[in-house]
């Protein structure tokens, strides 16, 4: 990538994608396999090397896009010393390279009119399983901008469901190349994260196939099958609180939960790795003051929050009861809560070695779901000598 200001390291996934002779490329792989990072690098290289080139980067919803692929690309541009504020139209969500007359458009199907009449040379669909097959067919027709090279459509996803349209239709399409990857294709992962992934063999074989081996898995034994996406949180609640799950290598996750009758409203406020308690306290102090129910396994961190005048309490960690309480509500999740939506889609019960379904969930990608459970337990589960269990 000779045009970049600093030398950039790439993975084998980048090289395989760049050299693919096919027009449609599906990067399907496990957690931490560098698939999204590699596509972002490839398209940045294209933006600065190709003349009159039009690139589109999309997810199904814009809040999800803004927090993932959009942020990734802009952060990489800044890291490489290529970002210029006057080249970034934040109103239209376009980044341009005026020296090459090339552009990068960020889009979602929240506003399909913006993409319907546009032509592109390259399109990237992040978390492509969120799109429908019909979306894919429509977007293929947008690959008609003039070019001396083959126009391309890239898809990236985890292989969560072997019955989705990508697995069923594209794996048999001769115009499509499937590039599979695992964490072993990414030499830049930390030993701590690798240990988390490899421990999945002791948690659940379906998760191990998906997130470690990068093989197609099955959506089964889903814990929260019924939920809906809403635009935003209501203004008032009968009860509300924050649920907090501490992390460092894993993300620190904070959710705002609000209850009206049997409706449980949930909004994602924080989902970030490598946060110290000082970092966390600074962020918590920017939010309206509510009771915070946090992981009781971290008493020292809870005490530090209390000393910062935050109303933080150890959460009851009865997982079975907590899940039951959440399931009794009508679950409504704000559309910007991309990590809640991602976790809840794949949140499922363990199986033992004989295939029997167990009560407990698989312990992986459940950070903000734990936080939600803590908040709900804090508001709906009350124990006392006179009332050993009261719900509601």
C-alpha cells in the first residue's frame, strides 16, 4: 500500500480477497479472523489508488453501520495519516479523495432511496446476513459504474446459521468465491483473546464451530426468541436502572433498562474493551444518575464506583431466575443497540456431550445480556424476610 503515509500490516485474508478473480466475494469466518478489518484496508487502498472510483459500504441499519464499518474505516484513515476533515461530508456520509476523484459512500437500507439510483464500482455489506437475498439482488444491480477493472461486491459475516440465504444460495454460485478464515489467520490477536476463543470447546460445540473453526453453525435453543427493534427509548418509565458488566479484555457493557407494565425497553450505552475503572467512572458520570446494578464478582470495582458518588449495587447473579424475569417481559431494543442485537440473536442454551439441552446459557458473546439481566433483577426481584420472592 505504497500511497499510505505509514507502513501497514495486512493478513492473509487481505491478500486472498485482493487476489480473488471472482466478482462476488464472501468473507465468512470466526471471531477475530480479520475479515472486516481486511476489507476496510482493501477499500481504503482502492480509494487512494483508483481513478474515478465509487465505493459503497453498508449495513442494514445506519446506527449499526455508524458504530462498526463506518467507524472502522474512519479510524483507519486517521491512523494511516490520510484523514482530512474537509474530505469528509458528515451530512451525506461520504468520504472523498479529490486527487483521484474517488469517493466512499456509507449507506444503510433505513433510507433505500439513497442507494437506488446510485452506481458503484465496489460495494461492501458488513454483517451481510442482516440483509435479505432480495437486498443482495438489488445491490448487485448497482455495480455498474464505469471501470477498467472488474466491479466487486464483498460480504462479511460470522457463519452463525447454515440455513441462511448466503449459505444456501451463494455457496453454490460459480460467480461467488467463499473465503473462510479463523482467528489463526490473524497474527495480531492477544493471547488473552485467543484463550477466550479456544475455551469455547469446553462451552458449546456449536459456538466452537462458528467462532473458532469458522464453520457454519445452527441457530438452536435460542433463549430470547421474541423481541423487537424500536427507534428510541420512551421519555418516562415506571422503573428504570442501568445494568453493568465489567470487562477489560472482554468489553465493559452498560445497558439502560426501563419498564412500563410488561414492556422492557433496553438501550445500549457502552460496549468497550480495555476500560479501566477510572475510564468507566468518567463515562458513567456523563449519564443521568440512576441506580446501577453491576457484576457482584467485582466488589472492589463496585466500591470504587460508590466512592465516586455513583449509586452502584452488586447484582443478584441467579442466571436461571434472571433469564426467566427477562423472558416474561415484552423485550424492545433500540435500533442503535447493535451489540445487544448481535448477542441476543445468537444467545442459546448449552448442550452436554450427549446432546441434551441444559438450563444454562453458553458463556460467550453475552456481556451486555448479562448487564441487562443485572438491571432487570435489580428492579424486579426483591428479597426480604417477610417476602422471600416477589416478582413485578
